[in-house]
C-alpha cells in the first residue's frame, strides 16, 4: 500500500472514530439538556435513570420525583465535565491527527510543485 493510500485509510478510520464519538456526545448533550431543563423547572425526570456503581458494576435506579437544586447543579457539573472530557480526550486527538496528516500531504504536494 502506498503512503498516500495509507494516509487515506487512516483518515477513513479517523472519520469512523469521530462519527462514533459524536454519536456519544449527542447522547451526553441530550442528558445535559434534560438535567438543565429540570433545574430550570421546564422538565421532569420521569424517564431518567441513575446508575450507581456498587463495586460489582453499575446498578440502575429510577430518578427520584424531586431533586434539590444542589443535586441538580452537581449533576449538571458532572455531565458538563463528561462532555468536556469526551471532546478533549477523544475528539481533539483524532482531529489533531487528521489535521497533521492533511498538512503533511499538503506540504509534500507543495514541495513537488516547487521542484
């Protein structure tokens, strides 16, 4: 496989990874939106579920009917941190790698034109 084909294959892998990660981010943002709406009094947690890790893996529990402002604020902070972590730990490295691959290809193309 030529170097160009390898770069193209890696870019396709990066794209697949970005698409899968963005699907996860959409879900995380939807959860954040629900929590924010409840905190503003514009929604409810009827369908919400919480997962508590008791050491043997997460256990699903239904959300209580009412949550204090402090708890909702903590949930928003936690969910916001989760979204931020996904961006910085999963998305940014993939984008940076793709930019690097494209920049290298561009530099090589420019070198070939100058020669």
